[in-house]
C-alpha cells in the first residue's frame, strides 16, 4: 500500500505551528515547547519564509554564544525549506529527509501551506502500513480473508 502525505495529514491533522520572521528565538522556543514540536514554520504573510528547528537553535544560537532573547528568528532560521506536496509518497518523504538531513517537511498545496510532516510521522505510518499488510497476508494464508 502506498500512502501519500494527504492520507497521513488526514489522520494526524493539518495544524502547523508557525511564527513571524520578527519573533525572537526565545518566543519561538516557548511556542515549540508549548505545542511539543521540534520545529516552527516561519511565515512571511501567507508565504513560507523558512523553518526553525531544535537543531538550528543548537548550531546557530547555543554554539555561537548568541542570546535567544534578542535574536530574531529570521536571523537564524533555515531559509531554503524543502517542501512536499500532498501527493508525495510517505516513503519519498523519508528519502528526502534522509538525503537532506532534516526532520520536518512543510506540505504545500497550490502554493498554500496545508500541513507539516516529521520523520516520526513517516516512520509511524510506514510501520502501520507494514502491520496492515502483514495482517492481510496472515488472514489470506489462514483462509480468513473475505472472498
């Protein structure tokens, strides 16, 4: 079974934690903690301007001695965001994240942000699909598969 991002979003929801480019890193971290997420999408109006992740914080704030109270997120976000579309296969998302060493992919449909998928979301979905396939094969082999 080939699950697409749209199917995954249908189950997990379309909510995206987002912020403005002018927000401080401290405000972004507080929002991420509040929502228990590892990234926040930086929006400039209706456009995705970038993404800020836990990894960005470690590399661009903590290791460089910057302060999260005064640094604006637009100064330290990842501006070149890799995006996927709702018709992208979940397995393709995993390949993209592995190749680009990222853990979150904003989902854009016709230029509009409609969700975000994480590596955890994808792994959970692939595991679910594998279990469903195993259950179907077991039912078929034991003769319990519907005719």
